[in-house]
C-alpha cells in the first residue's frame, strides 16, 4: 500500500486510515517483539517492541529489507518512510507480505510527523531522514516508538540511544566473471553492535542469495564459534571512532 502525495504534502487522511487499519489488526498495548529472519537470528534473536535499530554500510538496503521481511513474515505491519528506492520485490522475495506494507516515498517537510503517526499503529518503521536529525527530535520520535511498541529502524547514522547497530562491513556480488555474466547473489559480512548484541557479533550471509532469500553463507570460512564472531571496539584516535571485527 502506498501513501501518495497531494500538493507537496502526504495525504494525512490516507495515512491515518492506514494506521487505523494496522491498529485494528494488532493491539498497540502489549505489542510483541518483531520477528527476524532465521538467518539473522545469530546476530539478534528478535527485535523488542519499541527498540531503536540502525542499519549502515554498503548493502544496507538489502539488510533493511530483510528486517522488514522478518517482521512482516511474523505478522507485523511495517512502514517505509523516506526511502523511495526501497525494493518491495526484494523484500517480498525475502518473505514480506505486501498487504502489510505501507510506503511513504517522499514525506517532504512532514517527515517527522509521518514517522510519528505511523509508529503509533505499526510494528516496524524503516526510515531515512532527509537531513541530519537534531538530538531532541530523535529523542521525541524514539519516545513515540517506545510508547507504542514500534521498532524504529533508521538507515544511515545511528541516533543516540540506539539499541542495536547492524552494519554491512564487506560485501561482494557473485555471478560476474571477466566482465560478463549475471548477478546471482551478494555475499556479505554483517556486524552487530550495541546493547542488543551483547559483546558484538558477526555473521556471513547471502544478502540475498541466488533464490532471493536471505541465508547463511556456508561457503565462507566458518568461525570456531559456529558462524558468529565477536566485534570489539578498536582503539580510539583523536576525532575518530572505529570498530574492529575479530
């Protein structure tokens, strides 16, 4: 379902109707955690209701689609705000239910209002801010999502208080040889950081695989812990913050 625009602003009436439909399907109070796809459960078993998550790195669009697919497959309504290139077909191939997906490609100046409105009624909102977000606004939107049990997934720079940061640290497409052929799938390494990842984790994944689904990359060298490596903070130098994968 797509929420269109009129005279440069989202049709708020349609937006409210979409939220009402989602609310009637799943009670806001006591909203369950959002499910994640099986291949991602080595990084995080589920996304608690009201949690703040960020996705970043090359290939993070597919990672974000995978989070939407997992929540949708688990029965949650999901919304995507300010991400016009979001791959609906890709998300559906990963398991998303298109009938439980709300899209607001360009909310314009009403981005914050749109995110807040949708967070009141759906289980997960994926969004990318059109400009740097002031800390006070980030806290307000996070509070709205927490109060209504909505998982808020932010593409790009993580906000203060982020519970889980997921980052594609390396990726490569397969299928091309000597400049010709067909892309078959992307092999990626995903790192999980933050309170939701304990000491930090890493997993080798197909994101997506040749069949369009997300799965473990069994062709990668298997770490001794069975597919997940810890991630630790690297020494900080003046003016920089980095992470290091063990």
